[in-house]
């Protein structure tokens, strides 16, 4: 996380001009429109009418049904028992000749190819009927899908198709089991691609609430608490529909990401970074009101940044807040302005920090009566007594409101250092401690996101089947309708029954859980960490150890042993495989466990982790020597290139300066033109010579040839390290040679980092001597998901918005509970169904996450600093 309070660089400015993807733009447009219509729903899939772009009429609807869907329905009737269908459509329909000609080019095959929504519904209907006929329980999954899909906001769906689907759902309604849907929710809901793919786009509930509250014409302090990855930092785009926004962020990359999004939908923004006063504020071109035009291009040449009438959102760092505030108040009334403070808890875990005085000054001198404090880990209203009291003293009519959300549309499992999924029910043998964890999770529902749904459903099934809960807590008493079944409601139900186990039964439950638990990350027992393959006789199938096989075949002995021995660990039983190094060799034998997308490894000592992975990659010394020699050779070439480029830059700068001086003399100097021409000729010769030398030096740069055997999850690497394991979804890097050459020619980048880049691994650290070209290249690669792994310092816990599927938390990180939650928020930000995991190198971090902290430094410091002196 870059907390340096400085002005924007040209590269940073340029990145804000890069348009977001078409998919992201649709989301931004939804948020923008959602301010005025919070119940807005948009679905971009086409019904047949939408696809054909034909004007609706009842006659045309009947005709289209007969032409495109009737045959499919007849086939279904012949194949399955659909005697319950009484639906009929007149076949004697006359349509206009022009419409007839248009329809001739759209055959049934064309409709199927373009994924028309009605064809999707009928395909799923076919699947339901087929599964039911063959007594396959998956028919209930298709039933659930159809139940949800017909409620989506696709425009002008054929009413005939809808009636057929609804009749089928009505027919099978009595046979559907809510218990079966809940128990199989991992497959039926979480892994069901249809539910996410065809779902409506709509606002999150927390966005609806904050838009509604912002319209109240009174001073307000809104405490905005919602999970990471649910659009909090995009909410200002909607708020800007009616208000002027000051977006304050300690982490500049968060502000730059918002700027890029805002510019992509033509919002008018300004920047206040590293400002000493309002004169340092810079307007984006969309916000420019007064400017000078370029005489050649006709575009904007020079903007008058002092005129900010058009600014809708100003993005500010902590240092520049007061400058941004006074700037916005020059053009707007304070009642029309909202200060949106992103992640105000940053640095609040420190006893002292250079930001603390600035934060308190900002709060004390703030004049804006509308304030939003936004963070997934923001202290709650009853924990911010001093802050709230101080705000009310300054703005007597102010109201305080909390917007607390726990939207949960995906599971990101927590995995301990031995490879097991961790949940509240497998943490403690003592039920009182379990109850304490349940209470904590109910108070902090954002933790539901990290409950593995598969394990949750297994526990729900076992407890229900074994009668360990009262009848009033049984599934069928809690889930009456399919509308009641969501991932979120299932996880809430899990907590409810975990907190209401029948007295005297927890011991049996805990023994069962421990004896039946299996590793989520299977060890690669076919090869050791040095690359030596074991003989076939030493393993039993892919990823199954002798210990696991023995546990499976001797379950009675396992149960007896657990009953007779004290359970020494709160985090699953120990076995020979439980050495605390599960999936740690991610550049070699464990790389296959990293699937679907990039991974982030968060650590305090980045250099140590970098050296470890270079060492563990077992690159032969001869190859390493060749690589290092090439790097050193290129470093020498690069030093020469750097000196020549500086000479040329100085020469061009001096020439410009002399020309300006000569132009200033005007007619007073008769030899002005002659001197100028002489200098130009002389400089042209020198510049030409330098360019020739530079071309020669660039041609001398050596390309580093790196064998793909050492690049994680490339085919050659996989064959060497994990040939017997599943490689269907393994993820690898995709870095262009031009990028590698650029990195190799950077001066202030360590040789280790250059070697790591060859392996598809980037490094994110935050210090003043960091090469900014390297930083920008890494940001670009991370944004495009081209890196296999990013090793990042703890500075990047807050606000790193790149898409990661897996994350590691190093054992050297000493984090508060809030910081652990922030770290977890870096993973699983994608809005697609993939395999996610968060892997802890220290189990104590998990214990800290699931237990209430008595003394929270964030609460103490916020009440101290967000309070007037």
C-alpha cells in the first residue's frame, strides 16, 4: 500500500485514462442509474423478441412460439410424462410480410447459437425431466435453477414458455425437498454456474440504504460497514448523481482505481494528491471549464485548475483533505458536499504514526456536515462514542446511521497450516468456547464469507440426521420456501444450530468431526521437495498418503484412540503429514494446488520469502550462474544507457533554454538566428551520435533464456513436479518477453526479483527507493492477471483491488483482528465461480480471527483521533 503523500506521476495519471472493461462499465452505469432508482435490475440476456428487434404484439408472440419453440415442446412431451400441460397456442396466425422476410434469416439453429433466454429455460427443463425420469437427485438442482431463472428481469420473455415452465414447477412442487436443496447447496447453488451467469445486475442492499440516507437533508454521519469486494469504493459514483463528493483515501491506488472507473463513464473529477494548498489541485479534462486550446490539434492544451465549478468527485489523499475541502466549498454549499472517507482505520493499529496528527487536524477543521466512514472493519456505533459525540457537538442536528451488510455470494475457505478447512465447529472440544465463537461470528457477520459451504452443509446434514438439535431447529422448519434458501441464509442457519446443540452431545459431535475430517489440500506424495520421485509402492493413488488410507480402513481404531487420548491440538489431529508445511512449496511440488487465477503471498519480510522460493525452485547452479552473469552484463549495459540518455536529456533541455533566451532578446540581437542555427547543427550531430551509441547498446542487451521447467505450472514444470496430480485448472503466468526485457534493464531492481519475474512472480514492497517503473509494470501485470504469484509486504493489506484466487498469510505477520480481515479481503474479489482459498502459515491467526478481542487499538485510536482537540 502506497501511503506516501505525493503528487501524481505521469504514469499514474495515464493509468486513469485506460477504460475499464465492457462488463465493468455496465456495473458502473448501474450504480450511476441506481441512485435515482435503487430497485433497478438489469439483465443483458436477450429474449427472442429482444434478439429479433421486432415490435411486440400478441399475434407475433404466438407466431414466434409456433415457429421456434413448439417443436421442442412436442419432443419433450413425447419423451417425458407431461400430461399436466394443458397449454395450447393457436397455429393460425397471420403476420406482416416484412416481418416474415426478417424471420427467414433466423432459423432455430440461429436462435440456439445466440443463447436466447427462452432456449436456456427449455434446455434446463429438458435436464430436469430427464434427471427425474432417471431417478437422479440432481433434478432438484434443475428445479431450483428454473425457479430462480424465471424471476429474472429479462424483457419480453415468451409468456407461453413461462407458462410451460411454471406448470412444470407447480407439478413437481410437492416432490421438492428444501432439506435436500440445503444439504446439497454446495453443488446446487455455489457451483451452479447458471445462477450467477444469468442473474440480474442490481445494487447491493448496502448501496440502496446509503443512497436513501444520503437524500435526507440533514447533517449526517454514516458508518458504512460492508464486506470487501462488494462495491463500497464505487458507491461514490452513484452519490455523485446529486452531491459533490470528496473521496479521501490513505491508499492512493484505491483513489486511482476510483478515478479510472469514474472517467470511464464520463464523471468529472479532480485530484488532490500531495497538496500544500488548493493551488496544487489538478482537474481532469472532463472537469475543465476554462482552458487554452492547442492551436495544432484543437484539443485542450492548458487547463485553468483554479476553476472547479464542474467537478463532481475530487479524490484526495489524507494530507490534502483540507485543501480539497476548501476548494470544493469555493464552488458549492457545504450541504451539497459529502466527505467519503475510505478505510479510516488505516494506521489505527499503531500506537503512533505520522498520519495521526494529520487525521486529527482534518477531523477537527472539517466543515462538511455530511460524512461517510467506510470500511469492512469499521468499529460499530457503540464503539465510537467519542467520535459520534464530537460530530453531534459540531453539527447539532446531525443523525447517525449504521449501514451494516454481510452480502455473501461466495465462499472463500480458510485453510490451516496442515491443509484442513477451519470452521467454528472444528475449532474447540470445549462447547463453551464454541458458543463464544458463535457469538463473535454473529456480531461480525462479514466472517460468513469465509465459511466453506461444503463443510457447512456436511455439518448441517450430520447434526440434523443424528438428532443433535431440537425439532424447531430442523431444516424443514427453518427453510419453508425455496426463496428462503441462499448461501447467506444457510450459513446463518449453520451458526444458529451450532449455538443450540442438545446438552451433552457436543463430545460425540466433536469426535465425529475430527475422525471424518480430510485435507482440502492433498499432499503431493509422489515427489519430495528436491524433485526426487518416490517409488510407486510408496503411494496409494494421487494425493493419498499411507496415513490417510490407514485412517480410512481403521476407523474404529481411530475413534477408540480419540476417545482415549487427550486431543492436543485445537486445529485437527496431528499425523505424519501434519508438519505445518501444507502446500508451501508453491514453486515446485505444490504449484498444482494454485488454480484459476493469481495468488498473493503477504509477508513482513518479503526478501526472505523471495530468497526462499528461489532456493526451493532448485535451479541448477550452472543455469543460475548463467542467468546472473547475463543480468550483471545487462546491468552494466543499462548503466551506460542511463548515462547517455541523461546526456541527451540535458542537451535537449539546455537547447530549449537557450532558444527561449534568444527568443526573449528578439530584434536586439542581430546574430540571434545565426547562433541558434549553429547550436542546432552542433546539437543535432551530438544527438545523432548519442542515438547511434544507444542503438548499439540496446542491440548488445542479452536475452535471458529460462527453461520452462522452472516456471510454475508450465507444461514442462507440471510434468516434472506433479505429473500424477490433477492439472485441469492449474494457473500459470503469461509474461511477454518484451516485459521481461524491460525489467532486466531496470537499475534499482534486485537480481532476485528479476529471477522471480522469469518464474512469473512479482514483488510488491513500499519504500522510497523502489523503482517506479518496476512498480508500474507489476501493477499492469497484476491488473491483467498475468503473474502467477505476487509476494507483497503487509503494506498491501488495505485496498489492493487486483483479482486473486488464493492467498497466503505468512507466520511473520503480527496482525490485529481487523487487519487479518482486511488481508482476507484481498482474495476472491472476482465475480465468477472459481476455487478460492486463504492459507495460514500460523494457526494462531485463525484463533485470533474467530475470537473477540477485548482491547482493539483501532477503536481506541479512532475515538482519540476522530475527535476535536
